[in-house]
């Protein structure tokens, strides 16, 4: 099994990798494909650089730099991995890469934008979940999930069935 892990250098993308590594530690047999998608060159960059190879080399170097922490995590875990740096629209590039590399799953970090920003600007993880030819797992930052759980009022916390029955039979 191959799993595609998009890495953009954010804590959320590394959290997705941690999730994949945890699955492998638990017995999942998988190879990882670490991918970084670079935005296509702007018109300004094309005009200033005059040489498409320069732009491609800079883009590849930036992608490799962003992938380095993920590479280190995989090396430390002893997990087989490959790396890809591609250019283009992130969602299309990741869907294409998943098909080209024979990946059977994508694990991506949830985007850190708020609800309004996500609604206005969109989210790569959300769009990828809809466009992907393979299943997509969206991983939230562990600390954010813990904070969200702690933010629930005590009366909204799950109550055991026995406690609910006891509350209904207790006279007020």
C-alpha cells in the first residue's frame, strides 16, 4: 500500500505524517510518498528569470527544503518513503500524483484557517476530499482537538448510560 502525504512545511502537514507513521507502527504495511506542491511561476518570475530552468531549480529547492523535516521523521521511524516536488494547482497536482504513483490513500492535515476564511478562500484538504480518486483522511492538529474537547461545557460532556438512567429516576 502506498500513502500520499502532502507536506507544505506546516505543523498540520507534519501532524498528518505523524498519523501515518502511527498507523504503520500499529501494523499497517505501507510506503509513504511525501509530496510538496509548489505554486506555478508568476508572470513576473518568468520575465525576470528569463530561464525556465532557473525557476524550476528554485522551485525544486524550495520543495526539498520543506520536505526535509518529514524526511527526517520517516528516517527516524525506519519507514520507506519517496519524495516528489511538483508544480501547479495543489488539488489537481495531488490527484494526478496519487494516480501516477499508485497511491491507495491520501492523508492530509486539516487547514488552519477559520470557518469564514475557509468558506471564502477554500481549503486544499476540503477540495481534495471531493476531487481525489482515492480515499482522503484529514488529520486535525492533536493540540487543537484537545482544546476543542476541553472547551465543551461540563453538562455537554458524554454521560454514561447508567448515569442518565439515575438522573431520570432521581426526584427533584
